[in-house]
């Protein structure tokens, strides 16, 4: 049942679950009640539709963190940090936010930021967030964009739907996304997408640095090594699928 809800990619009804699994409705309702009580499933606000619950999301990211620590993906991230001399993150979409599931600090010049594995950031003003909005299918990205309140975090935050859509057009053309001090004043990020074997975006990898060391005008000097790391992560992901 949980596998079906996860793979559906959208909230589902109990009758959908019963039909797909070929189970009696009373059995399905009892299972749903148990999964809701345990936090594995949750109902959408004012709706009968069921979606992934916080405990299942927690399991997923615990698994990612565990596997990343000892897999080639961690080595790739460490190698990128060594090459650029800046902090690097890997993040994925969690509902309507980006959650970091791996992060390596540049030891000689660590950023003093309150970010850690599990930290969540908005979509419209972060580099990895823009990647997901740009490369998700329109059917998935459009509802996410419509939900954005366009809160202004800095003087450079994108605050309109039209400006965001223009920005996303540029991301698709360039293949990279940029955060121009839009979420945190003084911090610039450059991110590249990580695709699976079906060419679906599954994560993003970002270089994060103080604007004094990586000004927007010079950020693309890291383009080649960032894309190389993203490709390596894509290949690593395909090997595990």
C-alpha cells in the first residue's frame, strides 16, 4: 500500500488503493487507519485524499543519508568540495520545499550558516528549488508555482510569477540554476540537476559560497566541475536503480 501511494506521485483515494491492490475496502480502511496513526500516511487538508506522511518522509531521508555516507555519491560530493574550495549541498523536493539530504562543508573556510542535513528551504529563491520548478513536468511544476507566496527574503528575491517563469526559462536553456543572494544576503549558489534513468529530476547539487569569494559575475567559473559532478551523480544513481 505504501509503495503504491509513493509511486502514484499524487494524493490518492482509498478506493484507488483497494482497486489497485485488489483488497476488500474494509481491509484497506483498517490499514489506512493504522498507517495514519503511525504517521506513514496523512490526509490532505479538508479532503479524503491520502498522501505520504511525515514518518514515511523521515524514513526516506534517513535512508538517503545512510546510503550517501558510504556510497560513491558521497565521494563525488567530497571531490567537488576539494576542487572548488566551497561548501556543497545535495537536495531534493519534499512537498513544496527543498530538503538537504547531504552537505559537505569546505573545512578551511566553512560557511557559518544554520544549515544541516534535513534543513528545508523555499523553491522560488534557491538554486535547487529553481531546478525542480524548471525540470519537473508542467503538470507537477504548475501547481507548485501557483502555491508560492513569493515571500521576499532579500532585496534580490524574485517576488512575481512572471519574473519566476522568465527565470525558469533561463534555467532550462542553461542547464544550471543560480541563487543571486535571493535567500540569504551575501550567499550565492550555483546548482545543477541530477536525473534518473528515466530523465526525471530527482535531486540537485549546489555550490554555496559567500558573494565575496564567488560573486555572481564570476560564478560560472565552476560550471564545468559542477556539471561533471552532476553527471557522475546521475551515473551513480542509475547504477543503483
